[in-house]
């Protein structure tokens, strides 16, 4: 990504980033409420698909960036090596593959702990 701007407001630093288009795997959360249970379910599904090979090819991949929360969707970029022919999610995993268009986004660092 290209960092286009950094803004500090209310003791938080936001970065404005320009991302090129990329391929992603996404999970539809049960709602747009970012609770521990809701977020944990999505993160577990994405991690299982990428890191533990819970996909139709049983391919093990690395966790990548960007990791995006948008409305009731949690998505992560696929590794470059799999972008042209990614393994399909297993049935009933609630995961889908998608193309994410080039976009400019505002980001906030996540400290790695999700609490209600």
C-alpha cells in the first residue's frame, strides 16, 4: 500500500492508505457488532482456511495483510502465490473468495485484543 496521509485526533493516529486491487477471502459475520464472540468466529474461520488448510485443496498459506473489517464482513488478502488460483473454501464454511477493487481507506491500528 501507499501511505498518503497520517492524522492524529483524540489521541489516536489514523493512516490514509491507497491499496491496489487484490484477491481476498471473506467471512460474513452474524452482525456488524464487533463483539468477542462475533469477531472470534470470523477470525477462526479465516485462520482455519489460510493457516490450517481447511480448504478444498488442503493448502496451508500464511496470514497476510490487509485485514479489513467492513460492515458485517471480515476479509483478508490472499497470499500473492495463490491469487490466480486460490483453493476453494470447504462447503458450509461461510467463507467466500472475492476480488477487492483498488481503494483508499482510513486505518486504525488494532492492538490485538478484542473486547466487548
